[in-house]
């Protein structure tokens, strides 16, 4: 039993690197996801995640399989979608969710188009679904740097960010933090998506950000608690995903996200705050 | 009363969104220590005026003079509908944000701060609910939370946007008690209100708004049947094809 759990990591350097990479992502993406969920911006995260694909593809076409170029392209494209969404939100003709859906369909189509015209199918799969098992030292360094920067930044803007979600008008009445906080947060979202796509691929990077965050809302009633639980869920899902994919030779990225999905479904059913099953059990009401 | 120095002055102020004005050419002073109600029908520009006073909305033309009062001397109570009450934050944490000007974005709460938050909660009778999430509170309880936060802000100018919306009579009485306490302490209070009876009973001065000033002065002089009828007949004058305003001083618009 212990062997099944430890042997892959003890034996293979690529598994150890994959483990470190996905744990680093698990530490930084879920806290960002918690605020995406609390700000009702989940769909926004989704759209930005999809925008990474054509961006990374442009980087790939210009510079080949260069980590730096693809990350930079992805980063630029993610920010572009954030800015475009912000502009569209001002025109009140189309609802924000509709415009975001539009953006991400467009981005996905453009990305797949570009990669398939100029690359091979293997490249496409690599960018779409990542290749956590092929994470090299450079990628690891990038992911770890992003994790460090975003955790420190999140700690600095934590209080204004909570207020920006909860009571933005109050925040604007007491300080000038409001707009900078929003912008910094958007940058953090894109950075984390870029970090995630190295390992999990552009389609799956949003998963590790959002699924643990959504699951945690079913268990705890504070932003801090949600962050801790979401990180824990992402940690466990990463390890479980890596092991399952190793032993059964299935793709790693989707397996990690499916593990997160199991937590999500379980939380939806059994979560102590609004889980579906609790409504089915007849319990007598309390005195007060 | 007229000899008192002004706390806030509107200088030919025009406010609006996308060049369409919501409030036209307002001029006048709110004197120091005033207890002023802003009244008017829906769309009359009441909240817009308050937002401009908080600094959230840039005037289309004209300006607001605060006579040296900075951001930390102005406290603002937003409309409850603009607050996300499903956010998982405790009553204590929410009230403690009233200390923003002391603790800022990253300062901690020392023992003295914690005691002051507790005292503010006590003043609005919410001590037992300190650990609750704000989402679990009733409308009246939540409004008390926001008033406790205002207490901690300890501001010279207090701006309230519909403070009694969806609040029961007993809570209104309690909150009015706090407002009268602030008034007695010489703070300047401006409140957007709907309930004419509350205004008549507790607010000595009223500004009746219908996208421009209909009347402004002592409440009994302002809330006359004639003025109220004028206010009722006003309806939102938003016009897609509106021409450029030719009012004399409006030309300075950038």
C-alpha cells in the first residue's frame, strides 16, 4: 500500500518534479479561485483561462516550444480578455455572462485553429491538456516564482480585496485601494492561469483554481477558512491525480481535475452548509 | 443659523452619467452641524448627489467644496442593496472595518481597537451576534452593523444613503437615537430618505430634489403640499436625443 503511494515518487525524478509543480500550483491557484467565486467572477476566470490558449499558440508559432514565449503570449492574451470584458461590462446592452461566453468560445476556436494549422496534433494536446510529467526545471522555476509572487501579493491586498467584494462603495469612500486592488487581482488570476497551463494545460488550469474553491464554500463560512480548505483539497487532488495517472497510465491533467471534481460533487451532496443531502434528513428545529 | 460656517458647498454642481445629467446646477451650503434630509421621487438624483459627495462620481461641471475636510473626515453608509451580504464575513470583522483610517490595509487590531469594536457593537445591541456571519442577519440587524461601523469611523461628516430601508420601527427608533447623538455632538449629517414622516419628525432641514433643487431650507418650509406635488409630478427626464444644456454656466463642461 505504502509502496503504491511512495514508489512512483521515490523512483522517478519526473514524478517528483510533477509533484512539486502541482503542489506549488495547488498552493496559489485555489486562494485566487476563492476570491473569483466570492466576487461572482467564476465565468470571467473561465474566459481568461481559454484566452491563454491562442496567446500561448502565438508564442509557440513565433518562438517554437519556448516556455518563456508561450507564457508571455498567454499572459498578454489573458489580460486582453480581462480588459475587453471590463469594457463590455460598461455597455449595458449585453449581459456580462453573455459577452464572456462569447469571448471564450472565440478564444478557444482561435487557439485550436492556430495550433492545428501550424503544429501537429501532439502539440495541440500538449497545450490544451498540459503535460505535468514533462515539467522541466525551467517550468518548475516559473511556477514556483509565480506562486511566491502571488501569495505575497494576495497577503498584501487581502483586506482591500475582501472589502472590494463585500462592500465596494465603502472601500471607495475610505481609500483609493479599489481600482488598484481590482487590477492587481486580475493580473494575479492571469499569472496563475499561466502557471497552471504549464502543468495542467489551458483547459484544465481553471479547474484547479475554481473547483476546490467552490467545494470549500459548502463547508466553511469565512474567506480564510475557504482558502485553507481549498488549498488542502487541491493538494490531495494533485497527489491523487498523479498517482492514479501513473498507475493506470491515464493523462495527468484531467485526472487531477477529476479528483477535484469528486470533492466538488461530494461537497454538493454532503457539505454542512447547503449540501443537498441534509435537506432530505428530517431534523427537528432548534429552540432559537 | 445662516451665520454658521459651511461644511459642504455645492458650486453650480451638475452630475450625471455619459453626459446625461442626473442632477442639474445645484448651488448652496450645508452648514456645519446640519442634520439634512435629501428627499425626492425615484430618479430625482438623491443617491447620485450622495455618490458625488463621497467622491465616487466626478462632476460633469461645477464642484463640491468640502472646506478642508479630507477623506477620513467623511463617513458613508452605502445602500444595503450595493453590499454583497452573502460574502462570508463576520459581524465583528465588518464593524472593525470602521477603523480603516487607523489600521489601513494591513494593520492589525490591538486590544484597544478590539474594545472599541466591542463598544460599538454594544451601542447597537449586537454584542451576542459578533461571531455570526453577516448573511445570517435580518435586514434590521444588518443595518445596525453598518451603523456600528459608522460609529467607529468617528467622522465629522456622515452621509447616509437610505438608512431605514427595510428596517422595522423599533430599529428605526434606535438608529434615529444614534443620529441624534451625532447631531448633538456637532457632526454634519446628510441622509437620503423616502419616509416623509420620519423627515418631518427628526430632520430640521430638507433638500427637495427633482434633478434640480425644488426647495432647500427648514423642513416645514420645504415639505409644503405645493412642493410635494411638484416633486410627485416629476418623472425621469432622461432623453436619448437630449440637446446640449444651454444653461449659462454649463459651458465649462470638458
